[in-house]
C-alpha cells in the first residue's frame, strides 16, 4: 500500500478529500484519479514505444500492441468499476439533482474515453517515428527514379506502341424500353466493335489516357503501356511531388529516348532498391532475362518485377506509406467515430447500471439480446428489405417510450417498466443517426437506377450524418437531465411490488 501511495500526489489527495465533502457526485466517479493514472500510463507507454526497435519496411506490429494494450484497458475499466461501486449518491437518496445526473454521465464518458485512448498510443508514436525516418517527398522521388531508370535500361525490351480499343456507345440500358434493349445484341453481333452503355463508357473514360471521337457513336480508348512498374496504391502525392504515371514516363523516356550508360543506370537503380529492400538486392537479382537476351521478347510487368526483385521493394514502400497515412483525415475520422460511439454505449450502460437495480439491469441486457435475435429471425424469414432493420429500431423506440411513461401512473416498482426505461435510455440518442441510415437505404436503389454520381450522394449523406451527430449530442444534453432522470427517480423511489 505504501508503494501505491507514492503515485498519489498530495494535491490530488487534498482534491479527493474536498470532493468527498463538497461534491460526492463527482468524487464517486473517481475522475481525478482516472485522469492522473491515465496520464502516467500514456507517458510510460509512449516512452516504451519510442525506445522499442522497429523496422518500418516490414509489416507493422501495431495490431499486436492494440490487442495487448486493449487487455490493459479492459482491466483498468474493471478496476474503475469496482471503485465506482463503493458509493452511489442516487441510490442512497442523497442530494442528487437533474444536473448531477447529466454531469455524472459526462464524467463516465470522460473516464471511459481515457481507457479507450490507451491502445492508440503506440500507433501514434509509430507514425511520428516513421515520419521522422522517411520523408514523403523523398519516397515519391525514389519511386519515380526507379520507374524512369528501369524504362531507360529496358527500352529495347518493353512495348512502345499504345493500346487501342474501338467501342460503340449505345443508349443507357437502364433508360430504354425492353424492345430496344433486346435488339442491341442482334445489331452488335454483326459489328466488329464492342457495344457499351453510357455508364460503362464514363467509368472507362475516367481511367483511360485518351479518348478519340470517330463520330457515329464510335470512340477509341487509347491507353499507354505500363511504365509505372512500381505502383504504390496507398502513396499520396505531396504538393508538386507526384508519382509519375505511365503516360508521363513515356513522354520523358520513350518518346525522346536518349541512350545512357547502362552500368551507371544499374548502379543508381541498385542503390535505391537496396534502400528499401529488406533482403540484399544485389544477391537476389535474377539474371535469367539477361541470359536470354533483351531482344528475344518483350518483357511483361511481372517479368520486370521478377528480374529486379521489385516485389519486396514494393511491399516495403507500401508498409512505410501505410503507417504514414494511418492517421490521414478520412481514416482518422472513421476511427474517431468508432471510438466515440463505443465510448458512448459503455457510458450509457454504466449510467443505467448506476440508476437501476442489478436484477433489472441484467434483465434489460437479456431482453435486448432476445429482441435482437427475434427481430433478426423475422427479417430473415420474411425476406424484408435492408431498411427493415431501422423500421424495427423505430418500433422499439416507440414501444419502450410508451412503457417507460407508464412509470408516472404506477404505485409500485415494476420490473417491465424498469427494463423499458433502461432500453429506451440506451437507444434513444441514436435516433437521428438511424433516420440518416434509413434514408440512405431507402434512396440507394434510386441513385443506382438514375445513375446519380456516387460521390455526390456520399457528400449529401455525410452532411446529414454530421447534422445528426450534432442533434444526438443535443438530445443527450436535453433529455438525460429532464425526462430520463425523472423516470429513474420516480421508478427507484417506488416500493417494490
């Protein structure tokens, strides 16, 4: 016990005593101790993460750290719950106001959020370390140098002619009548050109290098041969530094080819490849293509990869970029949402447990599980649409609300009413989100049929989602200290039936 006291500074001991005497609601949450020990643990974990040796070119070990630290987070959460059970102002009928009820939920949320941050400490430190080791501009320049150098060395062994594909653009198959649609195969079987609709045409147009209009709905897709041999899919351009596409490499090397000493080019290439190859590139180079002679046949992309051992280099650079981009805005936003929503659910469960009896709490969890299974079976057996899930959610919100309101007319404590109050408290806040998901599911087919831009649709959905999240917060701030608190106080104060 004396060793534990060393980690309790005097100012926190004084604060603990002051809160116990003047504000037992805050004291009972142990928020001050949670924040203090969380800071100490995060500092310790950060130091370990900075010291432990890492090889960024290999697969990240972040997943193992998340699992290990998540176990520590769970143990911390359980220890906090044990201390939380020591005293309950609400159940002791103390000086507990509606504002205290909301304050308590927010403090629960803060405590649980502290535990939720532990598994991400190593991930953040790893991103900081890889950014200090590998510069993004340098990585992009090295990728371009590898592709340009290979194109120069293998000039005589790679294809120079661009690929051409002539197509016939027909009407949008989703918007023509059945008779016209049935006549298209009869026409195209006598044509030497492939027939495509407008949706396929637009999608191909976005990814091809050039499109030539021959008139009469005939188009030629012109595509450059692959010269970007090393193509890192998760690399992101930095300012003016961009990964050169095959057409740009063609203009720089193939179109105006100028012979250069291959020995110096190979030396430069090996230096760059050794920088990213975990295995020694010089000892693993494949010479079978040199023995065959460069003019024997045109090398494919796979053969280029095999000759220069690009597989390990590409994997290494992808691993580096994967760590560097781990906390990019979109990825960070999705992870943050998961953490915040999961924290909210746990906070509501703790809030329910603290305002309900143990028996009613676990009956509520059992009821929620049974209703989920039954609803799922009904949806599957009757083959309801995907949006039926949200319709069942709306039904349960109304049902639990009706059963919860009954508490104001009852003269004794009913278990069914307590379960309804618990379940309504758990799910009511997500009502705005469910409306957005329901709208998205109902209109999804309409977007597909009318060929509406998917990106524009997602912008609209994301806007609605952001608005619904603001409404979610407002609902919690308004309903918890008023309607829900009054229901719990009325229900708990009733004599048991």
